[in-house]
C-alpha cells in the first residue's frame, strides 16, 4: 500500500514513527494480563496457555529476519504497514477463536489447536512491524545518536506498554473486550502511518536485501545477550498471571486487573530509565547492559520469595527499570556493529532474539510453574547470573562500525 505523503524532515519522521510505536507497544502487552485467566476459564492447563505464546514467538522468530530483509527491498513504510494491518486482522481471527472457546463451541484439543494456529498466523504478519521500525530509526539517526534513537523507540513502546495493560482493565466488561479494542487501535494506527509517515530517503529506491547470520562475529555477542535476556524475561512475563492469581486467590477479572496494574508500573519504570539514563547520559550500548543485568537479577530474586501483591509489584517495577536500560543497549549495539546498508538485515536478526527467548521461556516457565510456582523466577535469576559472569568476555568481542566522518559515543 502506498501513500502520497510528502517528504518531511528526519525529526518529523521520528515523531510520527514514535507515535505509531506507542500502539505497537499496546498491542504486544494487552494480551499478557488477560491470557492466563482466559486460558483457565476455557479449561486449558498452564503449559497449554504458555505454549500458545511460545508458538507465536517461534513464528515471530522465524519471520522477523525475513521481514527485516524485505524492508531493505520493499521499503520500511510498506513493511510497517503489513505489520500493523496484519496485527488488526490477526487479532480479529484470534479473538474469534477465543470467543468460540468461552462459548463452549470449541473445547479441549480442538480449541488448543485452533488457538495455536490462529496465533501463529497472527504472528507471521505482526512480526513485520518491529524490524522495519527499528531499521527506520537506524536510517534517520547517525552513529553518534543511534543509542538515543533506539532508546526513544523503546520509550515509545513503553508508553504503549503502560497503556496496553490499562486497556486490559476493560476486562471488567468482558475478558475479550481489551483485545477487540486493540484490533481497532492497530487498524487506526495503520491508517495514520499510511497517511503521514514518509519513506526514509535512502530507501526510496529498492535495495537488494542482504542476509545476515546469527553467527556473524560482529553481532554474535548481542545475539547471545539478547536470547538469554529475553528467555529470562519470558519465564516471568508468561507465568506472572498465574503467580498473582494463585498467591492472592483472585478471580479471572481481578487477576487481569492486578497484573495489568503491575505491568503499567513496570512499563512506567522502564520509561523512566530511558528518560533519565539513556536519553540524558552518553553511554555505550554494552555499558547499559552491564548496569541493567544486576537489577534484573534482583527483580527475579524478589519474585522467587514474594507472597504479597505489593512485593510482586515492586519486583515488576525493578524489572521494568532494568529492561528500560537493556533494551536500547541491545538494539543500538547490534545496529552500530554493522554498516548502514545492513540495517534491515540486522534489525531482523536482533528483532528475532526476543521471539526466540519468548519461544523457550514460556515453555520452560509453564513446566517449572506446574512443578513449583517459585521455580520460573529462580531459573530466570540463574540465567542472568550466568549472563552477568559472561559479560567481560562478551564485551571484548564487541566492535562498532564507524562510517567515515561520523562520531561515536566516548
């Protein structure tokens, strides 16, 4: 889909992109507070519920590098639009299956299979948005401003991550209401991007897409960090609904509301970290990661022993602050490691590390939670301890691609 939107300055394009990323962040987070109670209402087990997310994440993992390369060939804007309109259509499909499950039309194995298939189809197209958006941000920033640009993109996502759980409060009407609202928001966001977002100048002419391997020595340290980081994050995020419901003896609607509030505080702390540190200080990407990981270890350790809503919420806030530092460090570091012509390819590879972590994490978390509710959080803490111990070696492998005439962070 093409529009006739006029060219505009990089700063205006940046503002439009960031505004659109708010609704992307909403779409990715609105499901988390409601899926656990929804699944239990339909009679699904914890492992089945987390398997739905794992199947979706695996699909995004496989699709993200493809969409990243296609954004080099088709243009950033076109691929972003595929993701936004695809998200809206896929949400309608997924919600329809959920409605059939709640109504009793589908149940048992047929319901589980239909949910997995619908979510995978949904994930195939919604995977297009983030690699194209990150590559767009790389196009309109320099080596010196890349970390701040990625931090701004992360901040926009975090604003959405605050609003998404807030929308989940509409579960008081019905458990599916938040998801129907997000389908409409994604569609309106697609119209907004189609009308107002210009194509970055360097991609007005299609490029031959470049392939990039996960084993590429320039980005391998960030791949290791990213997959480990998001696996630990997924262990928590996909079981926290069960934790709230079981510890506090909540109903399905109260669980969605309580988890939504905790996620709002978490996203707010993430936004605060990006505003106070990422945007205000000039730090190298790997430095941000070194600061973030101890905070994440602390958050997971608290979750292991928490027995009250207040303590769980505080742990989520620490988790949000740590991820607010780690996310921009991870994306900016991978982007700076390669040339400008490879931004679509690296955005696809880096963007797929999260989905790979969210493939491993939910499956592992569901199994561990059924065995002992505290185990997913202890396992996440252990993963981050290993990662922290490895940071010295990984940091030595990091190099930045510096175009002639540009500057990097001191």
